[in-house]
C-alpha cells in the first residue's frame, strides 16, 4: 500500500525519473526542471494556472528533450518495428529490441513520460480548472486522447479512466483496451462539443500562449479532434466494424470537418532541435531501414531524397541503402555509412495526407467518406507531395508497373530478400480498379506508410492492424519463443517498475490481454 501511494504521488507530481545508463547522455537536469515553478501572481494572470501545464503535455506526447528519452520512447521501438529506421549500433552486445530481446530499461520510457508529463499535469488542470474554464478542459480531453492512444497501442490495457484512483488493495487498475477506446471516443465527444460551444460564443482564444501546435486556433483543434476520431475509428475497423463506421462518419459529418490541407497538420514546434537530428547526426545511432529502400527506390519515389541521404559506404556510395531489422551487427562501423536521415524540423504527429488515406480506407469499406476510395487515395498522394513542395504527383499516380525491389545487403548476403520472397510486396502505385479489397487496401496503407513518415509509432500500429506494407522479418530472434518471427512483434511487455509498484494493476491489465504478457500477444484491435 505504501509503495503504491508513493508511486501515485510521483506520477501526480511529475517528479523523479529512472536513470538510463546507455551512455548517450548523462544530463538529466533539463528533464527534471519543474515547468510549473511559478509564483501565485504569475499563475493568476493570463490563464496561466490552467494553461501552463499544456506546454508540458504537448512536448511530451513525443518527448522533445533530452534526445536519449526520445530514442527509447519511440526510436528503438515504433520507428524500427514500422520498417522506417534501423540503428547501425549493436546495442547491448547486439541483443536488444531490434532482435526481440526486449530491454525493460528502454521500454520504461514509452510508459513513464505519458504518466509523469501528460496524465499528471492533466490531473492538475482538471483540479485547477473546476467549472471556470470549460474550454481548457475540452482542449485537455483531445490532448489526452492523442497522447494516450499511442501508449495503449504499444502496451494494450493501460491506466486511463482510473488514473488518480487508488483501489482498496492499493493498486491503480488498468482498463481493457476496448474500454480505453470507448473512453477515447467519449473524451473526443466532450472535447469537440466543448470547443464548438466556445467557438460559437465568439470569445477570443485563451490558448495562444500555451499552444505550440496551432497557436491558439480553436477551429484547427476541432478539425484535428475529428481527424483523430477517424484514425481511431479505422483502427478498430476489424474488431468492431459497426462502431468504427459510426465514429468515422461522425467525424466526417461534424460541421468543422477533418484536416484537408497541410496548414492544418499537427506538428509541434520544437523548443530545441528535433531530437532525431541528435540521434542521427551526433550519435550516428539511426539509419534508413531496408523496407524504406525496397519501397521508395522501387517506386522511384520523389520523397526519397526528402527523407534520406545517399549512402557513403564505398560499395554503395550515392545509392539509398537501408539496414534490415534484427540482423547480426558485429560493430557500428559495418552499417553506419548506409543512408542517414535528412534533418527533421517540427515534430510531426498527424498530417492531412494521412486523413485522406483514412477516408480512402473508409470508402473502401463502404463508409460515407465524401468521395470514392480511388479519389481519396489519389488526393492523399497529392497532399503528401504538396507537403514537401514536390511536383509530379499525377505522373507518379499513373505508374502501374513500378513495385518494391529486392533487398541486397552488400555486407552480408544472408540478409538479402530476393524476388519472389513472400515478404516482398508486389503492389503498385496506380490504383487497381476492380481489384480485391485486400489489394486496394495494400495500396492505401503502403502510400499512407510513406506519407506518415517519420512517425514510426503510428506506422507500426497500422502495420499490425493490416499487415501492410509488407515488412521483412528479423533474421535473429532473441525472444526465446515469445514472439513469432513471421507474425512479428505485437506489443511491448509491461515494465518492471509497474510489476514492483502496482502489481494489482498489472494483473488487471494482463487479465484483459487474452494471452501472456509477452511481445507476441496481439492487441484487442489486432485480429486476422
């Protein structure tokens, strides 16, 4: 009981972080600064009492600084499992997340920031706002869904509706994932309704000083919330098709609509350089993954040089070369000169192109999405080209012959993926009229995968849901039989600190899983 209460106090106070001894950084002072260290006079003026926590919440959906937390929160998890990226570094003697020996000390950082720096400040906002600031509570509902859907899609059942409530046994209960998603849709209801009432009141936005996404534009927050509803509706389309259709059409029918232009993209302004630039340039700890090479080079995709730099290794200099996931890496020098990333700007968490692809899939499933599957698919490609200032989208869409190419590892032929391999896609760019739903779905998801880059967490979720785009399985599987090589990793195990501090809560989560607490147990929405 005592340990559970202490654990909750740490979450609510957003203090205390575990030490990660990877050697990437020993500077924890910046992360431990209190963003709420303000005087009462400061807090009483200009909405700061309820507004200041939003800065911390927004910056920790995807941690901005220090970069080593970002590396663990997403880069050595979603980014690699999505097929986007792969480190050249043989961390932990080359037995690590990349070959399914899941490192608990890494995966802690996909959990802790969400509770310490999102849910705990959110609770403070709820306590301070009371009934006086309904517009802030509505905004908060949307941000909580944005942050926590990423967490549940990593672990499965999580603490959400019970956050802040200690049970009789001293535990904090987890919600089953279907309950979490139901709560998400309800929170989006209250968020959209509250912000709509605020817009209709004609009042001036109070969010501007705290909003690092849309600079206080409440209408754009409503459009984002509708787009987020659409994303979550599509996510549950296999496990609960009726609810999925209803929620998707609700998003489309809202008077403010969904995101349709790139000036409405959900990108968070960086207070420092994008953390991936540090991981990529200063540490040389991440490079292009093999599926990115196979698909983008195969498609002659104009976005390729926007995403990656040509390799500099002598044997492949000037080419775009990726590293396959889960291979034998003797030392960092073997692959470090494969394709590095182009520098990133603001943190990207949702773009208009994705929304068009979500609508395309909905239309493919017979939902009312404001257009045909083909038209929305093609609009998604055009929107992605527009995001990068590229021309030639129509010629690209007319290409009915280019397809992903076999993968050749010039350092080790054991990692090659030859033509005819079932893990090598044969999808094309040009819309296949009259094709099966699965063939068209593969086209939609493959193009969505390209456009969502570099948000590997979202791409990994959609890969697990659909199996697209086809990705190459690991060559080395160090899971001890917990994760099937061909099915690939399904989730991340609960972290050891939860087992130590909240055992009853973890037990409630495991009971919802429908399987063991391993990386091989599928999430609720991940069904065949």
